[in-house]
């Protein structure tokens, strides 16, 4: 019997969870070659993300894709460095999430602008972009308010031993899925953008419903 005032978290092995553990093993050898503090690595990651946004806007597809890959590499490295060197901090996690969500929000906007430059856009593309960005907003509120509740009830990170600084209640769309979709958005011609925006918006919507369903039954 689960009491509503004491929820427990059952973390399912999603693709993102599985690959996060593999990523940890892959990136650990790079730690000894990295002289920088984790927060500085996060700043480097943010800068490469900004380059990606600019390259998308000016239709430099290859450079945009390389910048995106570097952004994701550094975003993974900062956490590994912090954990290996015992330099984890609330500030570092906060800066990291701000960096991630800024880049996540602006890349689709930049790509839509690129499509406008090529005269391959229509009102439908901007409508799909608006829907996608609004779902990002709802998904972020869902994720972090739920995390705050779980931490308040002491059923969060300390109990689940997660790699992230706070509890990330697992759902369909995570970092891995975002990486794949954004890579496709950048690499494929603008013709595919409406389809990718729509498909990813549907997946994010399903993710929101997943967490809401979990909350209804567990809180």
C-alpha cells in the first residue's frame, strides 16, 4: 500500500537512463585530461551551443551539427568531472540546467528562421514551433515542480541515488531523445522541419501526460 503523503519513486530503465550510465563510463577517461572546473566546462558547453544557434540561423549545416555535438559532449563531461573530483554543487547543477534549456529553446527558433530565409516556411511551421515551445514550458514546470515535491518529502535524489543533482522522474523524452531529434532537425533539409516539430511535440506531450499520470497515482 502506498500512502499519498509518502510517495516512492520507481525509476524505470528508459533508454536515456541506460545510456546515461554508459556515457559515464565513456567519458571518465577524459577527466584526467581536463584541467577545468565543472562550471567552466558548462560555460564552454553553453558557448558552443550559442555557436550552434548562430550557425543554424546562417544555414551553416555542418558547423551547426559539429557545434551541437560538442555542446552535448561538454554537457556530459561537466557532470562526470564533478562526480569524479567530488566537485558537485547546487550552483553547478543550476547553471547547467539554465544552459541546457536556453540552447534547447533557441535551436528550433533559429532553424525556423533559417527556413524563412529559404522561403520554405509557412504559418503552419511557426504554429508548430509555438506549440513545441509551449509544451517545453509545461514539461519543464511538470518536471521541476514534481522534483521539488519529491525532495521536500525526502523521496528524491538521496533515496534513488541518481546521477543528476535532483530527482528526474523518468518519462518518454529525455536527453537522449532530445539529442537524436535535434540532430535530425539540424542535419535534414528544412522541408522536414514541420514533421519533426510535430512529432517531437507529440512525444513531449506524451511525456507530460506520463508524469501527470504518475503524480495522480503517487502523490
